[in-house]
C-alpha cells in the first residue's frame, strides 16, 4: 500500500510539473502586478514537486500560498482585456476573467483541503480543475 501511495504521489508530482503556470498569466510583460501574483501561484505549485510525499502539511501550506496569489490577482485586469475598446464586450471579458479567477481560487482551496484531509484522490480531482482552468484562461486571455 505504501508503494502505491508513493507511486500516486510521483504521478501527481509529474502533473504539477506540467502545470508550471497553472493559472492564467494575462500579460506579455512579466513585471505587471497580475503576472507577479500568478508567479506566486505558479511557484507555490512548483514547490509541491520538491516536497516529501508524506509532507501533507507542507503541501497544504503551498496550496494556501498558491490560492493567496490567485486571490491577489483578482484585482487586476489582463493586458489583452485592458487593450479592448470600451463597451459591452470589454465589460463581459472583465466579468468572465473574474469568474475564471474565482473558480481557480476555489480549486486551489479545494487542493489545500485535500492535503489537509491527506486524501490523494481529492488532490488529483482538485488538480484536474486547476489544470482545466489554466487551459481555458490561457486560451482566452494570454497573448500567444
């Protein structure tokens, strides 16, 4: 059983590694306030790869730090949206960005709870939500 748990933790670590930038970083310039908050989130999630698989409390703390970065990012507007012409489409894009950031924040809080529960299945489910949010956010709001 212990080998299975370690194996699951290694698979999870590989998943986290693929999520280097788990949430939408919405600016070309890495020095924007939004990019800095997303970097906090990304760095916290990357730190999970280096943790001892049995360090559930440390992983919960990293998830909490990631969520805090996401929360801070909610006050900013992506560069692509800022550049839009004022009007209904821009207003809708801002509302959608806040919606997506809220969902990402909730998923990061679920990740923290999963670690606090020491439940690998819940960890994997939360990470699935985080990965989906990243994909959707980058597609909509990141300049490629």
